[in-house]
């Protein structure tokens, strides 16, 4: 069987580009890659989906936290605060350190 050199590969890719067009060619490449990946997984017996689902269930089981009770929101508004008073209080707190 003859080997494919770089020139033959370029010719095959050019013909594929002409036949399928630039929009359809990436979709075909993705489909071919996905098919090869599934075929390889079928040969090795490694089922990646089962492994991912198992890891995900472990992660969610350890990360499950009961939701906290909702905090009631007050309808009263706070009294207005003078900006200068707040900065004076901060300066006093810094001086005490």
C-alpha cells in the first residue's frame, strides 16, 4: 500500500474543502474526532461518562449544605449620618491602636 506524503494530504484536504465548503468542514472534523474518541473508549472499556458522574455525585454529596433560614428584612430606615462624623470616628479608632 502506498504511503501518503504531504502533497497527497494537501490534495485530499483541498478536495474536501471544495466538496464540503468552509462552514461544514469544522463540523465534520468535530464529528470525526468524537467518533474516534467513542470508538477508542469502546475498545478500552473505559466509560468516561460513568466516571464523571461518579465524581460529580461524590462532589455534590460532600458539598451539600442545608440552606440557612432567610433573614428578615427591616422596613425601618437608618437615621442619616454625617459624613464628617464617620471619618472622625475612623480616625479616632486608628489613633487608639
